[in-house]
C-alpha cells in the first residue's frame, strides 16, 4: 500500500500506460501470427485448415486456403486497429466473404476455416505475459517516496 496519496496519480498513470502499451504490443503480435500462419494455410494458433478440394486447387493455382488473392489478409491488416485512449484493440475484416471462411458455408461447399476465433485465443494465451511485462516496465518509471 502506498502511504503518500501524491504517489497514487503517478502509479495510476503508469498502470494505464502499461496497459495501453501492452494492448498495442499484444495486438501487433496477434496480427503477425494471423498473417504469418495464414500464408501457410493455418490459423493463428498454428492449426492447419482443411485442405482445398483438388478442383479448387486447379482453379486457384494454389493449395493454400484463403490466400489466393491476398485480399482477406490485407483487409485484416488494414481494418484492425488499436485505440490506446479507449484501451480497445480490434482484429477483424469487413470483407463480405470473411464470415463464410470463419463459419463455413456448407451449401456453397466452403468448409469452416476460422481465422478470427483462433486469433482471439492466441491473444488470450499471450495476454498475461505481454501485459505483465509492459505494466512492470511502466511502473519502473514511478518514483515512490
């Protein structure tokens, strides 16, 4: 417990800075995992997606799901953001077909290849370490008397 009430504001500011920096770092780390693994036909956790149908491979010219044009991956990078003032990080897409890949569209022969739910799980698995590191770094700057 801090006895000097004057220190509380500085501690609170450092905590907020640590949380904001942690959010930014976790967001970047998660986006890198999404992009890197997507290029290899995997979700952010490294789980391989269901292989493409041979007819689809022939049509696309690639056997890796979700990256034939790179539009989905690029859109995720452009649409996703961090608002450090609001302490909010968003990873998503506004492509009309993103939902068909995330949830599948059996009627169209599109199997489920989730990329957003695994990204959330990846962030959850890494959050404690990232936030702990950034909060500790921020608190080191506080001079308690």
